[in-house]
């Protein structure tokens, strides 16, 4: 499994994101947000907890995954403990704006709509939206999905992909539910992150019943979201991410979770 190189549209998106980063930098920090985290001894981040292999609950009720390991490495370099909590995806941004967390580290794509509400770190990995279908369905292309029912996690950008295909969206709490619905035949397809879907096929032993349909629908650039006022914390995390990229630790975490693949490289 190997994702294609990021295309010109993603490069444009990153440039636009950089401009918005600069605009965000004009805002006044509400106190010293980095010092707040250092004083508390915890870096509190949130994800949905239902997005394997990025963040999910294992058999011992621990939240694990690529996002969690990235957060743990950041926390260690900050000199604090990681506190990884979970909440419903569609409430994460509002929770961050209410300052219930220091950041959202849950595979959140950087988009203009989200940048209007929160700030983002530099990208820490790259992926894309992918359509999954049942084998033997007769569907041969995403273009065949017009008028059909596609399951997506509520509050995600994948809802827009469903609309683009002219299909009807069925909303579920997370992708554990969407892909289970596809296996059972209660929906015609699922749109989710390509890596999440491929992982789920393996976990559900569903390689005989679920397959990829077509190419990646849309590339996404993932960042860690911060409250707009938390400038010193964001700046320090950006510095740490750059160090992790330079010393290979970000790649090592990716290869650990994705069978030797580096999803952090663009």
C-alpha cells in the first residue's frame, strides 16, 4: 500500500494554510499557553477514539494508535505527561474553543472552515478520502454511487464527498460503525480515510467482502488543532514536530503503525 504523491491542489492548500498561520500569529496569546501546559505537567489532547489505527480503544480499554504515539513523543519532549482523552468527533472543535483541551490530535484535516475557528500545527501526516464498497456489488466507479447510500462518520469532511457523488449520506458515530454497516450490507458504500479503511478490512477479516473503489477522491493534510490564542504552545509543538521529522522519529512512528510506510512524507 502506497499513497500517491500530494498533487498541486494540496500544495496550494498548504500555501493557503501558511498564510492563515501567519494571520493567526497576529493574535495576542491569552497568557503563556506553553507555560500553562508545563505548569500543569500534562499535555491534554483529544480524538474520537473510534478511528483505528490512528486513535482507538484496545482490549485493555487504553486509547492507542498513531496519533497517540505522536502525542506521547511531543509530550515527552515538552517534559510533561500525555493525557489523551476521547469525545464525539462533531464536538471536538467546540470543546477546544471552550479550552477543555490543549489540542485536537485526532487526524483532523486542515480546512479553511476549521482555520476560521482554530489554529493548526504544521502537517504531521498526509492521506486521503477513499470509497469502499462490497465485492460483487456491481459498482465499478465512484460515479456509480449517484442515488446510493454511503455511510460516513458524522462531522467529517467525508459528508461533502458523498454530496459530490450525488449520493445520500448515512451518519454514524465513527468508522467502526460505518464499516460494520457495509459488511452487513445495510449501506452501499463507505467513505473514510484510505488508511483507516484498509486497516478495518484487515481487522474485520473482510478482505473477501469489502474492496476499494476507484482512486483517492480527495487528498487531506492533517494537523494538530489549537485554540487561536495559544500561540506559544503551537509554536513549541511546531518546533518539536520539525525536530521529530528531522531526526526520523515521526517516520519511525508511522512505520510502526503502517507496515513500514511513511505517511508523514509529502
